[in-house]
């Protein structure tokens, strides 16, 4: 997982803009970071090892001197290649003709690299990303858009890329399996020249939330070109133009910032005073509709990854205890092994905070290929997962930035509890139980409790070994 932030528009202080955008995405990558932007003197690139959070904003912002500016940035979580400055993104050709940032993995990296090296290409990094850069350069004589399309058709694996060239006023982005969102600010910045629309491309909405709430989503196997005439979306499998609608996000900027809290994780733990109640504020008709779908299904599969996978394990106990109903549980990466048991009478319930979890999205594709219905319990209602689903139950937890999930997890468990009671035709009883639980959590999360937790941590943090045990619904939590 890495963070991508890019900009196209009239703003002059693009260096500061990209650094701030990457700081909002630091939870997606801590190893290294880099930025690139066009100026009157060519393309400027800065790359460093370490956290982008440690990079101070420029005291004297650089003004590019261009009427239209293109910039991109990246915060890295290393996969291919060690944590070094040369391996940090952006990656580029030696002449800086092609500059690119990438989130994902190129599975056929070795074969492509060997082929390019035989053609005289010299690689400077250990990353798989550099293969994409040189492939685009290989086809660049056919035009920028065509070069990107041809290069991506040779890539196997998951990716999100954003790429610029030295010679064209265009920004191109594409995705397969890794999230990318386009933000649009109609009006731009008129302080330094003509008034243009401006565009942001990022891995997650909080990166540009202070600038716009208007977004368009890139789906898998789609590409977007941004130029001074606007956005142009393409289907990479057919090369045909496609239309995209603009979606308005209802998150506010304050919910995506730390406020007075020292860390996002502490903030998000404390927000559970409110988030469980918000999770309960559901459309009763939708809860009953999904409960009926579970009742009618011939095999229901609960699927998630990471902490969301543990929520599915908790839900297996909830449905067994409350509704006397067996549920199948699978982590997204393992779901393919169930494909021979999936039919058009099956139901998958996918659980995710972001709605962009690659393994879970692949599991959904397997289920849909067999004709199964799909429901998603997801925090981002406009995410890829939600758009692929027949039923959507929103978590309503607001942005969750900490790597360790907190408020999204307890809200997901609350919704699973509602569904179990709804299946047993006791939804009101489940609602009352959860309202009571939410009030107890509100009482618990106070400064005195935080002091107590700190005192426990002081006693145990030097222990050589620790055993975390749990039984029944506490077993997956112990895991």
C-alpha cells in the first residue's frame, strides 16, 4: 500500500500543495517519499527516505511561472527493492521525459525487465515500477495516451499509476486493483493567471478534501487523461471512451484531521462514543432486505481482509448464537478456493473500511462470475466495492486514517449484530442492546480510563512474552 497525490491546474505553489496532500496520505506509506512538478526550467524531482511528515512545508513556496501546472507525489511502503532514495518514487527515464508514480505490484516484472535490458535500457532502481516507465517511453512515439495504454496491456498484476511527460500538458492515470479517485474543483485558483478548473488524483479522498468534495471514481481497467479541456475516461479493455458522473462526498474536513489529539488512532478510538450510534442509524428496510437475502440464500459467505476478516469471524459466532444460522467465513485472499461451491443461490457479504481492498474486490469478482448476489458493509459508500454490490449497508464511521482499525471495526460488528437479530425477526431487541452498549462505551471512554490504560501499558511493555487469549466471540479479537 502506497499513497499517490497528483495535481493539474493553475496553482503556482504546487510543491507545497503536493507535500500537504502526501502528509494527508502518510498512513498509506512511511518508508520514503517523493514529488515531481513541471516548471519553466523543466521537471523538478525531490526524493527522500523517511516519513513525509518530517518534511517541513517550504517557507518560500516555489512559483513555477507556468499558466498550467502538473505535479505528482508518492509516499512509499516498500515491496520490490529496499528503502533507498533511488527506489523512492517518482521513477523516470534518464532524460525525465516520462515521470511516474505507482501503487501495486508488477507480477511479470522480471520478464519485462530482461526484455528491456536486451534492448539497451539501463535500470537505476531495484523496483518493479521502473519497468512501467521504460515501457511507456518505448511506445511514446505513438503518442502519450497510446503509449500508456500499450504499456499497461503488457503489465500483469495490480496497479494504480499517475504519469506525466516533459513535453505535454497532460496528466494520465489508470488503475487495476488499487484505488484512484479524481477530485474536481470547478473554478480553480484565479490568483495567478487565468481561471481554470483544477483536478486532483489521489489514493484516498482525505488527500484533497480541503480543496473539493466533488469526485469521479476510476474503476478497474480504466484510464483518465486530464488536459485543459477537462477529463477523458477510457476503458482499457476496449479503448472506448466512457462517461463518468460527479459524486459529492459528505465528509467534512474536520473529521479527516487530528484536531487536538496527538495521534489519529487515539482520535478514532475516542470517536467510538459517536460512531456506534451512527452505525445503528440505518434504513430498517435495507437491514430487513439483506436479512431476507441471507434467509433465502443457499450458503452465505462473510469475506474480508485484515481486521475486517476478524469482524467476519466475530459475525460467525453472532449469527450462530442469535439466529442459529451457519455462515461461511473466508479471508479475501483465500476465497478463490470456495469458487466450486458458489452458485447463483449464494450470497457474499463483503466487509471493508475503504471499499478498495484488492483481495476482497477479487473475491467479489469470483462470486459475481458464478451468479452470486453481493452485499457490502463498507465505510465509503461510493467505493468500488459498494458500486459492485447488490446491497450496501454503510458503516458511517467517517474517515479512518490509523493503520490499526478501531471505530470502523466496532461499527461493522454493530451492523453484523443488527443483521443477526433481524434474521431472527428481533431487530428491535438488537437495536436496544446496541443503544445500551453505545452508552456504556460513551461512559468508558473518558480521561480516567485513558490514564488507567497508560498505567497498564507501563506495567507490561517490558515483558519478554505476552499471551493474548480469548474464547468464543473474543477468539478472533484475540487473534
